[in-house]
């Protein structure tokens, strides 16, 4: 209200008006409230307070896991986000409750991550227990026997009889070797493994007697080296490597 006139000093009247302005907010517009956007804000100059719009119902967050009844449901289902886990309840191919991961946010955008070893890292599979049944016979070249019965395994794992090559008995190729002599030879050994035994059949030319020179390290009974195969005869030589030493023996004069 205006100051009263009269004997009230002008300075006191000015103070009264200032106090009244502070108390009543004189000199400021009335505060208004708006309701827009999504941010709270207050403008001290214009005295405008904004209260953001609050949705009637908040959005439902994406589920961590999608459950799909079967393959058809999985083909129609869309991952909510890349990396979402999906569970297929009925799965005749990979086993029920197979696990899938969303790789594309599109219908059917799932990739199998568990159910068969085909989906695993094939170079990092460790089998430490369980039972293996109904598998294809493991080939000999893969460390198996190539068979599912003992007789068949023995056939597959047999040592084939090999001819002597370049006068060298390579113990890593077989346990059984043979040669027909038409001239004297010096035989060498290679890849002899401790605990291994080989048999070597030597057939001499019917018209000649053939001399054989063996590696000097071979030990013979009574230190007598068997070197001669008589004409038309067959000699069966046996060699065993035991404790680092090679022992030789021979049966000669099988009639050819």
C-alpha cells in the first residue's frame, strides 16, 4: 500500500515499501506451471516451473529370456535385443530345452548355442566323464580301431607284410618284412622302438647262397652272427629291442 502522508519521514516510508515488496513478491510475475516434455525445469526470471509428462503406464522392459514352444514358434519369434537368450521347449533335433541366442533383431533371428557339439568350439571340447554310445566307428587314422568288435579291430590293426625297401628295415612301418635275394645285401635298421619286435623273411635265389650284413649293434646267440642263407632256402629272422639293445635270432632252411 502507498505510504501514509503526514509526519512519517520519507526514508521510513521507502523502507516500508521495500519490506512489503519482499514479503508479497512485488516486482515478480506470478509463477506458472507447464507440463511438457520429459525434463523438470524452473526459470527464475519468468517464474515458470515445468513438470514433465509422466506416462500413464511405464513401458514393459525386455525379458532376459524368451521361451519358445517349438521350432515354428522360434522361426516366428523376434529377439528383443541382440544377445538375448531363447529357450526352445520342444526340440526333436537338438534335445528339448535347447538354448538359442539372438543374433539379429528380426523374426527367427536365433542361433543355436547349446544342444549339439556342432555349435561348440570344436578345438576346445573336453570330455571328462559320461558314456559314449551309438557313434560311428573311429578310424585308425584318428586313433581308433575302425571297428566295433574285437575280431574286426584285430584285423584293422594288423601289421601288413611289407617288402624290404632300399635294404632298410623301418620298424615304424610294420612288424613283418620280406625280401627275395638275388645278390648279397647290407641291411640297415631305422625307427626301432624299445619293446618292439619284427620278423624278417629272407628267400634266397635257388641257384645261389646269399650273404647278409647286419648292423653291428645286433646281439646274436653265442655272438654268432647269422649271415648266410643257403641257395633255395628261406630264413626267418627275428629282432627284438629291449632296454635299448637289439637282439637277433634266426631259423633257416624252411623249404621254399
